[in-house]
C-alpha cells in the first residue's frame, strides 16, 4: 500500500481533486456569505437560504424540476428495463444489432442535437410546448442510461431461476414479478436514481423543449446568472449539489450492496 | 425398537418383492406413461435429438445416459416444456404435450444448479409451486412440513439458500420439485455438485424415495455408475440417437454395440474371424493368439465373418503357470503395468502382437507383496460364457 504513495501519485491526486472540486467548494462557501457581493467575504450567514423561500420564481422552478425528474425517471425506468430485457433475452431477432446500437446512441449524442431534434418533432406534430414536452424529452434521453444499468445486471442473471418458476406452474408474466424483478431490483433502483439526477441537472434539452410556464431550475439559474450572480443562486446550487450527491451515493451503495451480496452468494454456492 | 425393526423388515420385503418383479417394459398389456414418438429436435443446422422413440412406464426409475452434448438434456427439456420438438410426438399419460407450456405440465424438474430462489427462504421455496396452484394455506403448510421431514431439513425452514451447504441445497431443490406430487420427476444431473461419498449416499436415498412415493423418475446423467445404481432401465445416447435401452445388468453384460461396451465400464475388444457357428456357441480365431477361441454367444456373421469379442477385465483370469495343453481361450503375454486400487488390482498384459489386455483381480489376501510383478510372463484365460460377440 505504501508503495503506491509516491510524490507523483500524491501530486496528481491533489491536482485532480483540486481541479474538480475547488469551483464547487467556492460556490458552497460563498452561499454562506453575508455580503450581497458574491466575491467579497463578509462573514458567515444563512440569510440567502431563508430568502430563497420567498423567491417564488425559484421555488416554482424547483417544483417543476422535481416533478419532471420524478415522473420522467419513473417512465424511463419502466421503458429502459423493458428495453434491457428485450436486448438480453430475445437473442436473435431481426435488427437486434441495429436496435442495441440505437438504444446507446443517445448516450453519446450531443445534447444540443437531441434537444433540437425533439423541438423539431414537437413543432412538426404541433404539440404545445411546456411541462409535458420537457417530460417526454427527459424520458427519451434518460431511458438509455437505465437500459445500460439494467442490462449489465441481466447479463449475469441465472435464467434457470425463471425456468424453475415456470416449471412449478408460474406463468411468464407472474414469473417476472415474483422472481426476475425482485432479483434485479437493485439495478432498476440505481437506474431510476441515475435518470432522476440526469433529469434534475439538464439545461440544454429542457431549454429546447420547454414552453411558457414550465421553467426548470437549471434554466431559471442560468437566466438569473446572466443578470449577475447573486448569493441566492449559490444557495440554490448548494442545495442542488447536496441532493444530487445524496442520490448518487445512495444509488452506488445500493448497487455495491447487491453486488457484494451476490458475490457472497456465488461464493457460498461454490462451496 | 423391535417395532421399528419389524416395520423396517416389512418395508424391505415389500420393496424387495416389487423390485424383483418390476419389468413393465416386458409386459405388452402395460401402457407407457411417457411416449417419445420419432422425436427430432434441431437447433439451426445441429440435430440435438435424432428420431428418438422411447416408452417410459409408470413407477419406473429411468436414466438417460451419455456424454455431454449427446442430446439427453434436450430430450428431458422437451418433456419439461422448455423446448418444442421440431417433429415427432410426445405424450404423457395419453395426452399430447404439443403446445402445452411448461407451467401447465404435470411434471417437475430438479435443476442441475438447483435454481433455488435466492430471495426466498427454504419453506417459501418449497411452497412456491403450491401457492401457484391456489392450494389453501393450511394445506400448503402441512405439505411443506411433510416435505421438510422427507428431506430431513425441518430445522432449516427459515434459512435462505445461501446459508445452506451444497448437500442441503440439493435436498431443498428435491423437496421443492416433489412438493406438487408431479406425475414425473425430472432430475437433471441432480448429484453432479456433490462430493463422491455424499453422492453415493444420496443415490440410495433417491431410490428409496422413488419406491416409497411410487413416482416415475427420469434422471439425466453422464455418470454411468450413478445410472447403473439408481435406474430400473438405462437409455444410452450418443449423437442424438438412442444406442441401447435396457436394464443396467443387460447393458453391462450384453452391450449391443462396441460403443456401449466401451462407454459403460472397461472392456477388452479382440478382433476375430468366425470359423464355425454351432447354435449358441461360436468358434473363432484371432491374430492376437494362436489358441482357438470359443464364445457362448450366437453370432450374426456366418463362418468367415468378422466379429469382435468383448470381455470385461474382471472376467479374465490371470496365472503365472501355463494352462494344460489344448486349453482354449488362452492369451500369453507379459505384465506391462499394474494398478493397485486396494480392493482390486488392474494388470495390463501386453500380448506378442502389441495389444494390451486389462485384467482385474480382487485382492483376496492381506499380503502386501503381490505374487504377480512387472515383466512377469503370464497366461490370461476366460470362460466361453464370459465374452460377448459384437458385430457393430
């Protein structure tokens, strides 16, 4: 272990983390700044968090964002899990390669393009832009992330468990809910959380597909910052960071747990 | 104590009586429980099961034996409903199984990997199939208790599968597949994951269980000893085809082909030419030995035809002294190798032509120094009724 801690390693770790986290730490610190001026420290205060509660525009935006994040990730989880099942289970159907390629494309597609193409679609079908269009757009772009997470679990899933359930008289649909789903649930939950944070963070796609009355929090922050950074914005961002951090940590703990439990079971099974 | 022993004795007698006379496949009035009729299964270009016709009778313990990839598992999976035959018919108790999904078939399977549901405890695993049948709760509890007693796991009901040993898991899997009282129990390499001692014990337990429950068991295995031990009849498969279907003793003593003779146990194959057929007795000569050969087995090939004498190593006798002049069925050779197994010794005898015979002899005395040693000149003989003639 000691061998790994050379001065080179230490420097690169420090530099790497500094690069990643100094801006964020600065933002968190200044959210507790008593001064109205963002860059001048004038003592510790939580006043900006309290004034947030009176900023109706920000509260509204936060509420819209949370609703969109919740419902879009719920829908994306259902669709993504179904896509993952189709991709791992039905081995050789026509156009399988095309389908699996297409489900991963949004992962690497620039958000601007996703946003623009969705906007064009909504305009073409004359869909009133607002809450529902953002929701649909978020389902579209988070679904593939869920599919990837669930698929990686399904690849190692022992299908004889499903065969055993069928053999004991359980029809396929019930088998999914009684056997398959409980066992892949950790992956499904972490897929949901991933989709939730992605939707919460999104600015680009939301700004393309939104309409009047459906301004999300990232959009609100962005538009306010153009008029100058206020400590209030720092406070909002700090809360956002806290939420995302908590969700990501929970998701990774859930997957880790499930993974180590599975490993332990497999080890036990080999004895 | 006396009562238990009397009950044990009574049970032994009834089981013994059934075992001695049980041969429904010889009785033309019996209707088979399971019928495979010209069943073919192809996966793409690969033919896994090729035109198999097979009848299995009620209360039979039937083994499908063969090397891996011979189609035995596919045959079983077709009965369970996980595969549909490409052509041919499959009936169970007179009912055509075509298009019947696995969850509507009155058969249950014990999986090689046991396939216990990891998120359910032992009792819930066993109750799973019963709950599917909408059995009343009290009946389910009673049946689960009964099954746990049957496999002696009463105190493990609340454990999860990963808290059990391999042997215990095997028992849970067995209990779960028996809980619904299926018409046929399918066992896919059920003892493959157990160590040798436990496997042998479990084989005898399986036989007793099958007798006392009066169920039909179909076991798939690649372990010939296992098949010979447990089964009433064995079907040996190779490349998707049934090579021979017969009781274990018949498979061993009267193999139908060289493949069977070689696959089941050890065998010496001596290529010979028929000189005379005298009813049940066949006389032959071979390039392997100058001695004339006589085998008490009728031969399909007439005089001048080729035949192969198959003799098991334990049916050959080995001696340091030459037999009296004019004795038939003699091979002269030299000890090339000896394998001492404790109960048996295996001698590899090299004949003048270079062919090696395997001879096994029980070690009847406690002497450590064996009378026969490396490079000794020996004579190997056999009785006419020890060999079988094979033409295929």
